[in-house]
C-alpha cells in the first residue's frame, strides 16, 4: 500500500461515526456484545487489507455490507441462539451513543424487532443509508425493504405507546 492510498483511506473513514454504524449492524444481527466487538475489529482489518489492492469508493456502504456478511457468517457458524441482553447492557452501549435516552430507545428497537427489521431500521435510522442502498446490501428487492421498514416502524410505534 502506498503512502498516498493509506492517507486516502484514513481521510475517507470517519472512525468514530463509522465504528458506530459497524457495531450497530453487527449487534443487530448477533445480539451479543463481545461477538459484535469481534466483528467490528475483523471488518476494519478486512478494510485495511482490501484497500491495499482495491479502491473503495463508498466506504460506509462497503463497511456495512462486509459487517452484515461477517456477522451473518459468524451467526451461522455458532448455530445456536445467541443471547442478547445482560446485566450491563446499558453501560456497554457507548459504541452507539452517550445519551441515556438514545440507549433506552435502542434497547426498545432491539427487543421489539426481528433480525431483518432490526437491520433495516439500523441501516436507515442510525447509519443514514437510503432504502436503495439497504436493498443492495441486504440483497432484497426495494419494495420488500420499504415494506419491512414500514412494518418495523408500525411495530415500534405500537410497542412504544
């Protein structure tokens, strides 16, 4: 990797913001903090290795796609029900937000939604991706993503009332 391409990689990745999105995506799939942290680390190693030979144009979309695939691979490998919330759940959400209200709302997201809905809501509302980008990442038709997002919001609205 040349010094120029390493500098371009460093300037194109917002470590604080992108780290939050990567961790949120991994957590939404795995529902296990330690495993989500492992995925976070693995994804950034993959980014570094991938950027040695290839140009990454949309770093955030690349990170989220690789995170989703890595987390799903790990989930399938474990072949067991992964537990989600432990006693220190709220203290360990520093990757997502510093605000206690955000932590409570996020815990509601994770508890009320199934895995697919959780992924779509996190990509849309936390990561700020467009529905079209989400459809590409999740390898679903755009209409399905829109429908699942709308149904997830209905669940959240009903559950938070």
